[in-house]
């Protein structure tokens, strides 16, 4: 059958040791969760910083694109405004209503335009696209039947086709000699083209104004076309004043897409080329400014997590120590540290489970002359006597069994090995001799006590706790009746009582 073997209980002090496995696991879990919190917090802060980085770069790019478009549109607006200023005077419009004097019309328009603008080239085109006049700031005016150049033919084809297109809003053309600015801009066509292998801003406006006195031809109006070349000076100005670093223009479609590319289209909708620049990326500066904050927050979170983890670890350790202490005091005597009645009963139950294969002995102990010590010297002296006695019993029994205090001056011993009577007598005599030695209760002051023992053997004296304890107590009473400071066996005859004197006589007789 399965048996349980009782083990000696040395009465370890409460709170000793390095803690239970469960306590260490709780601490490891707490620190693990703290580390996870640090990693997640740092990762979240890093992701937020990266998001801000990308958002800042994206916003800077969108702002730069809008600023570029606004800058170019402002330049288109400025060109159209100069063109409208040159043609909207009443004398020019009056010339157009009467017999056509081309020389007077062109000179009047071009001279007025040169007075308000420094554009290097302006064309005046007939309804059929022929060149009426050409004004150049570095050259001269060509009037009348000048031979059209390749650029002139290109401009004529571009803009006459654009103005001929049904999509051009004719009803929104300027009304009256002084139309509002928005209407002037809507009446013009702005585009980009390659002129003399150089990108140029082009603006074309109809010469005739639609008034009650003049009727605008629906076929092909006369056009005033101005050219603003985008040379090195323009690119340098865009870089210096608007922050478009390394701005370039490339003819045709880009080989690969890039966020800073802006495509430019001609008046017919065809792709002319694209602008590209090295835009600023403030996201890196955002990251560099956010990095110290991320580090500080990560360190702060780490510090708080470690502090919380340590507090929880200490609380867990305190709770464990409290639990061990409560468990200890629930099973041990608070004065001597020996197992109490409940604990000793558990140990005895383990030993009984091993019967009858493994026998053992129960010794009931009661101090002699203890009450006079308590009454004469006080309870503190009595406590000293109990602690010293408990220590002496522990030293004698050692790992051979369990010593318990079951109340007052009563002790009980469980000897777990199957001792024979001679061995038990030897142990009993050691107990009698050890307890009888003087006990110092104050410096220079000692007391002497004795002890009576009742020994019950299992299974001879019983196989239950009740029978064994009762047998040991019966033997104890017989030992006390025989004169105290003696021991008696429960399974012996009623008169089999040994005291120190009787033991000495017995050994003398046996030796003789």
C-alpha cells in the first residue's frame, strides 16, 4: 500500500528563505509587463514621430507646389493685365470700328504695350493667323506684310485653334472698354511652349472688345500674343526668392515619376514638359526635435514602470512573507517555534498512515517544578525556561523525529524510527539529564526543573492518534506518580516505572 513518511520539523523561522517559486514568477511577470510597456510606448512614440515626419514633408511639398502654381499664375496675370491695358483704350477700339488702318492700329497697340511692359517679344496676329506686327524690346517693330517665322506660325496654329475651340467661353469675354480683372483673365489663354528651344510663358488675348459698337468675330479674332521666356534669370529668381532649389525644366514626358514634378501643357492640351526641383523636407527637423522628447518620455515611462514593478514586487514579497508567517504561526508555537498541537497532529497522521510496516514512538512530556519558577520569578522567566527546554529537546531529537508543544509546559515527541526499548530508554535518559541542567534566567541567576515522560509505541499501544496519545498520557501520569523526573512505557506492566535511581539500580544488577 502507499504510505506517507513523516519528516522532522525543525521549525524554520517565519519570513526566512528567498521566497517561493510563485513569488518569483509574479515578479518576473511584473518586470516583463513593464518591459513590454516600455517597448510599446517607445514604439508608439516613434511611429507618431515618423507620421509627423511624413506629414510635414507631404505638407511642405503640397505647399511648394501650390506656391509654384500661384507664382506662375501671377506672372500670367501680370502679362494679361499689360495686354488688356494696351488694347482697351477707346482710341484703339475706335480704330477697329472704322476703316482698318493696320499701321495705325498696330503702332498704337504695340507702343502702348511697350510703355507698360518689358516683355521681349509681342505678336499681333490677323484673323487668319498672319502676322500683322512684331514688337521686340531688343529689336524693332515689323509691320504689315512681314514674312512669318517658324515661331510665328507655331503661335498662330496654337492660339487660333484654341480660340476656335467650342470649349472656349465666348460669352464670358470682356464687356465694355474697362472690363473687370477676372473677366480679362478669363478672356485670355495662358500656356507654355518651347520658343527658340527655351520654355516660355505665352498669353493671348483678343484685340477686339465686345461692345455695343463692335461685334467680335466668332471665327478667328485678332490676337495679341506675348512671350515671356523662362531663362536662367527666371530660374535663379525662383530659387532665391521662392526656395525652389535646383529648379529645372525638361521637355517631354518624365522618364520616371517624382513628387516634385509639375507638368506643363500647351494651349492645345499637349504635354510640353515638366518642372522639377529639390524641395525642402522639414520632416527630418521634426524628427530631430521630437527625438529628445521621445527619449525623455521613454526614460520617464521606463522609470515609472520600473518603480511600479518594484512596488508590486515588494508588495508581492510582503504578501508572501505575511502568508508564510501566518502559515507558520498557524502550525507552530509562537514562543518556542515548535510545531503546535494541530501541526503535530498532522505529522502524527503521516506516521500512522505508515503502520504497521513502519513503527514509531510517541513521548508525552510534562515539566516538573515549572509552576514554582513561574510563580517565583515571573512569566518572563517561565518563557525563558520553556524556550531553553524546547531547544534542548530539539538538540536531542534532531532529525530522528518531531518535537511539539501542545500547551503550557506540555511537550510531545514523535520518534519516527522503529526504536527498541533500549534505544528509547537511552533517549529518555538523555532528555531527563539535559532538562535537569540549570537554566539561567538572569545574569548570575539560574533555576532547575525536571521532566516526566510517558512513552507509547505504535502499533503495540494503538494505531490511532487518540489511542496513542491516551496511552502516552497514561504512562506520563504513572511516571509522575512514581516521583517525577522519570519515564514510563505505556505497553509495560503497571509497575514498570523507571526513574534515575531505578535505572541506575537496574544497570548495576545487570552488570553484576
